[in-house]
C-alpha cells in the first residue's frame, strides 16, 4: 500500500482523514473510499464516493458538484498553467454553489515514490505545470454531522494536457446488498 486506506461513511465522511471506528452503515450514507497501492516503487492514490442503498437530493447535488469541479480542474491541466489557478477553478465552482467553506483542503498533492511528495495544487503554490509532473486532483465537500463527498484522480501531465492514470467510473453509484 502507498498508505492506509480510508473508508468513511455517514457523518464520518465529513472528516477527510477519518480513522475507522465502530459506526454502522445505514441506507443513504455516502461512503468515501480513499485507496492506493505501490507499483515498481511508485505510489497511487484514488478516491471515489458511492452511496449505500439510496441517495438524497442534497447528496446527489453535492456529488455532481464535486465531480464537475474535478473534471473542470482536469480539463485545464497542461504545461504552463499555474497550479494555483487549477485549484481556483475547482474552488470557485464549489464556492459559487454555496459550499466554499466545506471544501477545506488543497485540491491536490504531488505523488511519486511517496504518496505526498513536495508540492501541491493549492492557492498557495504558483508553480507552473510541466510535462511529466504527476499529482492528484481531489475536490471534496464535507458537511459536518451529515456526509462528505470526494472524487480523486491522479494525473500525468503530457505535452498538451494530461492523462488521468486511474480508470474507475465517476458516475454516481448506489450500492445495494
């Protein structure tokens, strides 16, 4: 593993780095699964959010918003773009929908032999993107006492854009027994 997986659901999903406890899964819970592995010494990192048995209208709205922010950020990645501008794009989408305070972490982090390498995709890091960089794009919205949603991909910067390195669907998924 590149890190200890995180599985958080229900109100615990509002904590981006929740540690397992004895909570019981209930219908309507969002389930955040943050996982990674190592391959030939290099780390991966991916997060998806699914819903157990049903999804509320609010949770559906938040999920679609987070996915939109993820995809908008990825669409602008190419050499020469500043990392802080990528963060701003995703953050503005979430803020304009009224959830700015609930997106309480950086948009992404560099990754390589360590899961968190030096550098991040945040408003405080104005480095220009260069071909060959690898980093995560992981917007999230966390509603204390209710639920959280995060959609995370790893990207490799190419000469004219980026390649998403994981291929799991971003569709809203409701899991039944």
